[in-house]
C-alpha cells in the first residue's frame, strides 16, 4: 500500500503495446494538435488584425480560441511525448498541473459560451441596447469573470483532489490526468468532499445551461418574427455555430463526468475523454468559419496580405 506522500509520479495509460501503433498514435495526435494550433491561431490573428472584427461577438470568440489552445496544449503534447519515447510517466506535480489547467480551460470555456449566448440574445432580441449592454468595458468584465471563475473552480478542485490520500497505486487509467481517475486511486472517505465539489460545479453548470436554453428560446422566437428571409438567415448564421460548439462540449463533458459506473469501461472512458478534450478545440475553428462570411473575408484578407509580404 502506498500513500500520496510517497507518490512522486503517475503512470498514464498506454495506447498500444507495439512500437508501430505507438508511432501511429503519435502522428495522429500530432496532426490533430497542429490542426488545432493552425485553426485557433488563424482565428486569433484574424480577429486581432481586422478592425471590422473588433466587436463583442468576435472578442468572445478570440477568448474561446485562447482557451481551446490552452486546453489541447495541456493534454496532447504529453500524450505525444509518451507515445514517441515509449514511456507512460508523468511527475506528481506535472499531473497536478494538467488537472489544474485542463479544468480551468474547460470551466472558463463553458462560462465564455454562456456569455456568448447572452451576446447573441442581446444582439437579436435587444439590438437597440446592444452598444449599451455590451460595451467594451462590460465585455472585458464578463470575460475576466469567466476566466476568474474558471480558475477559482480549477484551483479548488485541484487542491482538494491532490489532498486525498492515494492508496490504490499510481496508475491513471487515462491518457491524461483528470479528476475522476485520481479519485479512483483514493482509499479514504474524504473523496466525498471532492464529489461534493463536483456536484456544486454541476449545479453551477446546470444554471448556466438553463440560462443558455432560455436565451435561445427567446432568440428563436425573435428570429421567426423577422419578416425577411435574408434577415432570418443572417441571424441564424451567427447562432448555429455557437449552438453546434455548445452541444458538442456539453454532451461529451456531461457524459464523461455523469455517466453511471455500471457502463464505465477503459475503452469508453478514453473515447469520451478524447471527444470532450481533443475534438472541440480542433473542430471549433472549422465550425465558426463555415457559415461566417465576415470571418471568411477577414481570413482571406489576412492570407492575401501574408502572401504579398513574402513575394
């Protein structure tokens, strides 16, 4: 039996036993990681460089892209390094850092998505008050509140989780350190404190979810009252990408943390964790750029400028 004071490192899950499959996982993760870096990097650069995109909606989208980069950079590089170097070790403090930064990115992203729902509600349902309710100072305050609340939650969860006595070894049944897997290593009833914190977080998330649903009910009612088809199309085109990203994030995250133990398995846990930790940061840029003509124009202008500068 070991306890947390004697644990200096954790062992992450090995994806494959053969060298060929390990290298295949490395190249797969590298491709996904580079796609996420490129997509989110283009969004951040385009919004920062094009003054036409200096609006609340794109300010929050920039914040979302920063969090996506932080989220995927917390998990994939270590998984890639382990596959490449045929190891599964992560230090105790490295594991704690992964939990802290991943939970912060996920929590702050959900709060930013909630703020983005409010932004769409004001833009469509109260357009005359948009400049007043969502001025530059208000946007900065809301984004700062989302990031601050996410960091506070992550700090509380990380400190509480790693204060638990760990007596069931140091093997984490996941490709990165996450709270449910660390709790499984605990041999004390004090893990109920962390479960209580998770329940509190779920309650706050549920409140945000209800706010989002109510906002979109009002949005759709307002959109359906728009007389012109072009106006309805423009309103929907700014809402559907946000709804798609939100649905993917909430469905995979809720299933990962709230699924009953009876249906839990190593393979299912890996697939679900991959879906909520890796897929959203990689596909969010694609979702937001597909139906957004303003962003397409800004991106085209940025690429043309880049090509012209290198000629």
